[in-house]
C-alpha cells in the first residue's frame, strides 16, 4: 500500500520556534510499517503541505487537541476523495467518538502493536472502528473494537525513520527511552494514556540509536531523572546509571535536552542520576514546577513529582535549593508554571516571573489549559467551568478556556502575555545565557541557550500579534 502519515501543524504555534525538534510520532509510525509498504511523511509543523490528490491508499493523521480542527479538516478532505483515513494521538484518546466522525478508524493509545494490525485489516477489508491499547472504558465506544489490554514491550523496536524527513530542517533529533508516568498530575493526560508503570527500552538499543543522531538531540521522556515514587527500586535507578555512563562514553559526545523533575535531588541515587546525566551531555531540562503556592501544588497534583510527602509540606526554599543544585551541574532549567489554580490571584503572574528572574530559569509561565483526557478537564466539564464558546484551536494558548473563581479570563490572558513579554526581553535572555555559561563554560551550551530562548521569544511575540 501507499501510506501517507501526516503530523498537522499551523503557521503560528508556540512550540514551533521553541522546539525545532524532529517529531517522534510519524517517524515511529513509519518505522513500524512493514517494508512492503511505501511511506511518505508530511510534517506540517515545518511547512509540508498535504497533497489531497496524491496516489495513496491510506492516510494516518496525529490529532493533538490544539490542532484537532485542522486534523479533522485534512481527514475530511481525504475521506471526500475516497481515501481510507485513520486517526490517532492524544486527542483521539480523550474523544474517540468525535474523531470517528472524520475517519474510517480511530486508534486509542500506543501504536506499536495496533498499527501493523490496522494495516493488515485495511488490506483484508476488515477494518474495525476502534483500535485500543491499554486499560480503557470500552463501553464508551460505539462500533467494532479491537482491544489489546497489555501495553507494548519496548524491546526490539525498529529504528525511527528519520530518513523520511529533511533532517536539516530541525535543530534537534528526538528519541525516547522510557514510557509511562506514575505521577497523575491532574492537568495532564500522560498517565492515563501511557499508564503509571515505567517501561524502559533496552540500553544497547538506545545507544545504537543515539549513535545515529546528530550532536544535539531531545529526549522526549516524561522524566529523564526517573520518578521519586519508585526511587526505592534499585533496578530502576540502575537503569539510569548504566544508560548515562554508556552515553558519557560515546564519541562524539552529544549535547542533549529533556524533561526532568526536581525530585531526583531529594534522594541519594537520584542526585547521582542527575550528575551522571550532566556528564553524559544533558545541558537543559524542562522542569514542570507548576506553582509557587501549596494550594496550587495540591490542586495540580504536581507536589508528587517535586517529592514533597504531601502538598502541605511544599516549601519554596526547597524548590530553590533543588534548582541551584541542578544548575550548578551545568544544566539550564526551563521552568514550566501553570497559573489559574483556584486560589491564585492576579499577582501570581508577576510573582512567578520574579521568581524566574531570581533563579535564572527560563520562564515558561502559562495559564491553565484543561486538556481533554486529563482529570481536570472532566472535573471542570462536569462543574460547567469549561467555556464552550471556544473551538479546539484555542487550546494552543490563544485564550483562557475555563472559568476561574475570582479572575476574569481576559484579565488572565493579558497578564500572561505581559509576563511572557517581559520575561523574554533581550536583557533577560542574555542574563540567563551568561548565568548558564558561567556554570558550564562551553560555546555549544551558550549557543544552545541563547538561540532556544530567542526562538521562544519569537514564537510568543508571533502569538501576541494575533491579539
Ligand atoms: S505533568 Fe509530567 S509528571 Fe505530571 S503526569 Fe504529566 S508527564 Fe507525569
């Protein structure tokens, strides 16, 4: 069969300039496609345009909530031309019946074992309506369902098909080493989608793949430092010790980035994991800090990943100490904060930006976005707090889409823009870059820091112009 795999995108999207990273989902899907098929990848994020009249038998489209309207439009156009369309991705996990209106079949959950089966069923003319991987409320699905309860083993995965995208278009390659997250943050759909158990890829397979990557890459794992809940399991920590020791031995040595929690610093083995990660080339992490208030930590559920024994034990002092330890190892921190928890007040935007200034962390300060698939979306929907006048387009950050007990949505939106505008002034970017270089004197690190921040600034400013 001729198969087209589409990763939808739009012209202005925050992640675009911020994350010039090759997308993993389409390259993985292509890798899982048996060699007898011909595969074409379209990454609309970086300018590819779907050819609706192309000769193809099957179209697979990733649906993420902010791009769901675009994805559905693409799907409808292909369906109108008689093509078989299959949709998958985080949004289809949350709203499969909505997705089914635009496709012959919908995939829910991880693709490794579902995708080859879907291809077989397309060829044999026996395509089902839904293909589900993992625990799921099957009674919410109307139609023929294939259900695979067990999540895929991550050993023996084929090499991602990075060769199907123009590599020079991206600053970084991407890779993953684990899946699953035990944290259950209430604003995040990752634990429901990938499950609370951590699954690892074999280290020799990761190393073989890293060997094919360029000098800069991004690890898309939820936490490259492991997870505090399982820190008492020596084999879990040993995985990271072994992986980072192997990475540190590689030549040429690569710089890499990823997402990681501060919690690792709170326990002995975790601190060692962070040190080894730094030695292996880790130069920056996106850290979900989420809130400066105990009430925000409690409502978000994020206190677990910061390794506080309960939300009431949250202390800014400890957060600061952990940040400094990581920075002193030469790892730059991009701090992700969510504002809009019920007890937040307007001054929280400014306080959070001041905190980022003091700690020299890159201020990713965003108003709460209740994403479908997350517990908080279901809760707010039930409470009538989701503002239904918005389409999924607004879920990329273009509006505040829920009712806050005391703040007006427009006020929150304006405050958010102001702190981001100020937080990415050239003076602040240079000051943070200088701080990073003092901790890790390296031209590569300096350039990485400066140009990543410039990219974020450009992306945010593109969004401001839309007001
Ligand atoms: S926000 Fe991060 S730590 Fe929390 S559930 Fe999602 S992936 Fe896990």
